[in-house]
C-alpha cells in the first residue's frame, strides 16, 4: 500500500537515505516569485505570519540561481515573457514551474488581449497549475503538496522536457519575441540525446 | 593522533553547532513573528538539496574563492578554544585569529567579484565598509583584553578567566565588554547589519550568482561564521568553558540575546551602520582601552 | 669577492650597457641583466661576512670606506634582486617608449648607487652615492615628460632639501668627532650630550624621512610613483624609499646605540616619541587617502607611504623584536610592492597605458597569471597568513602590545584593515567583474614580464611559510648591533608571551583546502557560464555597463573625506607660492640695470652718513 499522496514524510529517516536528492528537493523549495500580475498579492500572506510557508521549507529567494521553484503569479505579457524565459533558464536543475491563477493557463480574463500570451507552457515547461482568479493562499499549499507527490513519483520532469524539446520551445519563443539576445541554452545534439535517454530511463 | 581526532571533533562539531544555530535562529525568529517556523533541521535539508542541484560557475576563481573562504573559517575554528580543547593553541593566538578571520570574507569577495555581477560587487563593497566599521571597535576591544591580560594567547586569556571570573564583569574590562555587545550583530552579519545580503535591495549581494553546491558552501561558511563570532565572545568575555557542555550552554545564551535583536530590528543603510559603529561602540571601546591602559601601567 | 671590485664592475657595467646600446639593442638588454645577475651573485657570496675595506684615502684627507655586514647584506641583496626583476620586466615595457639606452643606464645607476649607499662605511661615500641616487632617480621619474617633469621637480626639490639637512648633520658630526667613518663616529659619540644627539637625529631624520616618505615629508612620493615608468616604480617603491629606512637603522642602531636612543631626552617629548607618532600618522592618513584613488599606481603609491609607516614604527620602537619586524617588513614590502607595480605595469603595457581603475575590469579572463601574481602581492600587502607580510606585521603588533603601547598597536592594526579595503578595490577593479568589450582581444602578459612576476610571487609565498630564512639574517645583524636576537626557528618565532608557528597554520590551511576541494568535487559537476549569462533580473546583461566600480566605497569615503585634506601638501604648495612671491619681490629690486645698483649704493651710503651725523654711532 502506498502512502497517501501529499502526506508529509519529512521525518522519515529511511527515505532520506534512500533518495536524499528527491527529499531535499521536496522539503526545501526555494521559490522565485515572478510577480507578473495581480496574483502576487496573495504571496505576502502566504510567506508571512498568516499562513507561514516557511514551515514547509518554502521560502522566497532573490535570484533565479538560488531557486528551484518558479512561481508565475498572474498574466504574462509579451514583454515579461522574455524575462521569464531568461530567469527559467538561469535556474539550476532540477527546477519546477508552477503557474498561479488562470491567466498563465489560458489567458484568463486577458484571453483576447493583444499583448499577453495565452499558454505559458508553450514557452517554458510547467509542472503544475493553480487554477482560480485569484487562488487563495491555501491553494499554494495544495500545489506544494501535489508537487511533492510529483517529485516523489519522478513526474516533475519539466526541466528534462525543456532539454529534450528545446528546439521546439526556442522556436515558439522566437516566434513571439523575434530573435532572442542570448545564445541557445542547449546547442549540442548529444546533450539532447542524453536528456532523452534520461527521460526514457 | 589525539590532535587529528581533536581537529576532526572540533571542526565537525562547530559545523553542526553553526547549522543548528541557523535553524534555531529561523525557528526563534518565526516564533517571535508569531509563526510556526521551519523545523530545526531545515538548514541540513537545504544543504542536502543544494548538493543535489546543478550550479553554474563563472570561472576558476569562482570555485577557488569559495573553497578558500570555507577553509579559512574551518582553520579559525581550530584556533579557538572549545571548552578545554584547542587543537592549534600554540601558534600565534589572537592576532593570528584576527588575520585568519580575514580569509573567509576575502574568499567570498574574490569569488563574488569573479561572478561579474554588480549586485555581488555592491554586496562586497558593503561588507568591506561594514567590516571596517566594526573592526575599529573590535580591534580596540581585543587590544584592551590583550593589554589587560598581558598576552596574545587566547588560551591564556580563557585560563585566567576560569580562575579570576568572566572578563565581562571585571571592572576595567566591562566597558569594552559593552562595546563588544554593541558590535556583535555586525560581526555576525545579522539584523540590523544585514545590508550585505539584503535580498530585497541588491538580490542577496555576494550570493547573487551562487546556486547549488556554492550555496551549500556559503551556508556552511555562514554556520562557521556564526560559531566563530559567538565563540570568540564567549571565550574572551564569558570565561570560555571548562568543558564542552558548559561552553555550548554559554554559546546558546549569547546567541539568544542577539537573536532577539535580529528578529525585531529593521535593516540599517550602510552609512547609518558605519556611523553608528564609529560613534557609540567605538567611543565605548576607546574609553575601555584608556581605562585598561591607565589601570595596568 | 672584494667590495671595490664589485662596485667597479657595477659602474663599469652600467656605462658599458649605455655604450653597447648604441651598437646592438639585444646585446644591451642581455648585458644589463648579466651585470645585475653578477651583482646578485656577488652579493650572495658575501653572506655572513663582516669586513671593511678602505677604498681611497686621498680625497680631502677623508678616507672612503666600504664595509659589509649582515645588515647591509640583506639590503644589498634585496636591492639587487628587485633591480634584476625590474630590468627583466622592462625589456618589452620600455621598448615601446624610446630612449631605451638612457633608461637602462639610469636604472642600473640607481640600483648600483643604492648598493653603494648600503655598502659604504663612512658618511662621505654615503653622501656621494646618495646624491648619485637622487639625481638619477630624478631623471628616471621625469622620463615620461609631461606631468612627470612636475613630479620629478617635486621630488628633486625635496630631495635636495633633505641632502642639505644631511650635509649640515655630517659637518656637525665631523666637527664634533673629527671623523666621518661610521665606527669612529659611533665611538666618539658616547660622551655627546643628549641635546646634541637629538639635534643630529632631527637633521638626519629630515634627510631619511624625505626618502622614506614619513608623513609630513611624503608629498613627493605619490606623483613620482605614479608618473615614473612602471618597472622603475617597482624599484622606487620596493627598495629606493627603503634607503631612508636603511639610514634610520644605521643611525639609530649602528651609530647612536639603541639604548641611548630609547632613553634620549624628556620622558614624553623626545625624538623617539616624535618618530613613533609620525610613524602612526604615516600609517593612518595615507591608508585612508589610498581609498580615494582611482589611479592604480597612485593607489599603490599611497599604500607605499602607509607601509613605510609600519617600518618606521618597528625601527623607532627600539626593541629587538620590533627591529626584526621593521626590517622584515622592509624586506617583504620590497618583494610584494615591486610585484604589485609590475602587475599594474603589465596591465598598463597591454592596455596601452590605462591605469584608471574605473575603466578596467574582468581582465582575469585574459591575464590569469598576472592576476594570480597580483592576488599574491595583495595578500602579502594585507598580511594574509601564508604570505610574507603576515609575519612581519605580527612581530610589530606583538612587540607593541606586549610592551604596553596599545594605541600604537591599534593604529597599526587599523591600517591593515584599511589596506584590505583598497587592496580589494585594486584587484576587483582591474581583474574582476565584467570584461569590457574593447579588451576582448587582449593578450596575456609577455613572458619577460611573467618571469619576474612569478619569481616574486614565489618569494612572497616562500618567505611567508618559512619566515625563519630572512629572520636568520636579521638576527645576525641584530647581533652586530649588540642586541639580543629573537628565538627563531625555520617556521616562526618563539617569544615568552605568545609565539607564531607557520608550520601549523600552513598545514592546517593547505590540508583543509585540499579536503574541502575534494568535498567540493564530490558534488554535481557545475557548468561554466559566460559573463553575459548573468543575473540581471531576467533582462539580458547590458554589455559594458554591468559593472559596479566607480565610487566603490562611496558611503564610507563621503563620511571621511572632510577630515582628510592633505594638509602637508597644501602647506608645501603655500610655501612654494610664498617663495615665488618673495622671489618676484626681490626681482623688482635686482633689475639688472647698473644705474639702479649705483643708486642703491649711493642711497645706502647716504643713509650711513645720515645715521653717523645724527646719532654719532661710530
């Protein structure tokens, strides 16, 4: 019988020895909050006294280099997309992306806006969504517990997908942003091969 | 052989104590903020995570500076008496400790400089200025101690205190002790002197480009740094400890005092910090040094 | 080897170098190095010897004496080695500039007249070599023309003032003792009064203090160091100003005995306390001023002034530990400061004369060897353990603390912490941060520059781990001064109140470093990121503008700037203005017209007659 998903197994020493990497990733989610829109208003209560995300190891950090959880809170305009992609690429692996609110999912109330993008997962891989407009802070915790389950089962592999299909993602990015200022992240073909094997294995 | 065991024991224990104190600091701050707070093991979890992450490096010096910095911290720990144990007591005393304490920030500064990020440079610049601010007082305090006890050896200072009582309550040294209390948060880099990292203004300063195992190393270095700052204070002013348990209790006591300050204070700007450090603590330290100088000559 | 042969080869060699330059450039370069190699070998062979040789007796009945003793030996060797490195360094550096024959000639002349000063055994030869050194230095400082001429002018005016003070002192000593040979003077000064000794000391202190750049006499140094060609700056800062140090040690420990010196005059107001005070001020003020400098060489020049303060503090304190500290710091400073000037020189060479710290950056990617050399030099300057500056500074602090001078120790320690600030600024602004696009094609330093830099870095490191080597020689010289030497071993010093052992520190640091490096290697492999792949809040890095270096310590410097006016420089400028105005006034009287002069004479006579008629004085 498997454990109920989302249950906290932080003090399970055996699991720590079995898969320290996964356990570490689970209980130390350092989040980069990308404050694109109104969604950010729900984040301060989440991380401060009212809901205290720190008790689950979720804390905000300053730069993408230090983060492993990318939280995009709100609509994504074309202009911000550039910065989102850059930040995502600078995060160390493994990294998890969560879209917060309906706007990153399908455009939400900006579904017909000329300058927002409608589907974030066309440009960067997204491991989970929090639907709602606005989702409550509790929803963030639900998302975190779901993310734990995904990490446990080895399903939070958005970053590997990005490696594998980088050419496709890059094409999508360039379609909307024009030519990008930075060189491709994964240029070598063998690197793509390796990541494909990793996904298969 | 005994020496090797002592070295391993002291350095590993210092690391554990430092990490525990970081966890405790987060917990205590949370409780003061009326939060539940992370578990005490959170720093260990973080370190495990960082070691399982990839990271980018900006060059050889980026790696080497980090290693150099942690090495410096570990070696300082070996020079500090831990209860009755001081692995490298006979090689230079307080002056050497003062100089070895330079290596850690210097290593971080070089590594952060190599990262080619202006945020890191700003952080380092602030660190240098802050260090210059508190060293003014710290040097006078240490000199008053060395003048009072007529030695540069920290082991001798601890032993004299075990016989004659804490320096903090010796009459000529009490002013210096007060000054030390005032600069202690700056030495440990906690609020209100947290402007070096200042995640909200300069994107965590020198740490801006660190990720993965670099952050793990930086956190270990921070843990050692906290241990060193407290241990220096306990050894110099609170009589060290005749055994390790007693020493750790004193360490905890001193830590809680500064933790309360840390939890409720906002952050100084760098020039406010330097002005503060050069005014009150420096004045007290100077008076302390004069008192000691007059009473001992 | 005989001293007079050595000296003859030196000066013959330098002249030959000049002449050979007219025939073949390459031969001249090689000859200059060969002569210096010979000098180094010759001086090395004199290790541990103490002898005196009378060179010439006929000149105005003054004997000219050469002498060698361990104390002179360590100075002479340092001068020769630093000179050798600087000449090798200048091979390519000076080829860009032209007038190379003249440069080599003057360079060798400066080096050899310094060795001459160190080896001289009487004041006459001392003075002759001293003047040779001063004038050839002047010619080299103003080698670059332009601003350099003004810098050289400032130097030579102050230097001449110093020489005059020394001349007065010498004449006074001669009338008092009837001889100019050091040993003779030393023997007959025993009976001299305390007031006379202080008078002599002050006269010589003006001379040596100007060379050694003690605080109110330092004003020539910053412009001279920054305007001189870099290899010569290395010599200038590394050894030339230490000739003043040599003079101090010679005078205090060699001629006036140190016991006499320490007990001279009033308990509070005496020359020793004056010197200690000036030493402390010399550490403090220039350290702060160095923080403000944006010119790499000017920053190093101010740093040199500050480090000279440590040496003065060590020498004037007058214990055997402090003398060891001061002398060792001279030796160490010669190594790391000439290294740093070479590093800056190499950068200047490759970037076509850029010394402005704010317009450099990121050069570590292009000049890694130069960077490592600079880092080691800076570590030596700060005194990071395992580099040589650490031990010498430790000795100075220790003696100050143990002998109950906490305030002096405080100033010395604080100076070190200021040193960290400007040293990091130097390293960071030149080598770290973003590489500007204009330097993307920069080449590494040429081999002829790398070799002396690597050699000097190695010495900085070796003497940091094995301080016993130079301390052994210094102990010999202290024995020569009749002082009790320190208890040393290869790794450090043992004193009654605390000892220093580099063996423990070095083992701990190196082993700890290796262990942590292995630990670091165990983690996941990291990928290399370009400087353009950097955190800029998600935006692409703006090339050439993503650097923080201008006004690096602005909050701090803004606070201390009002207290740091260069009083001394302003004073001399005012003095110079005053003299010029007075000269203008006098020129109005001396018109050069004979009629006017006749008028003056008649007026003068008329006044005399008038006085005689009226008061009947005569």
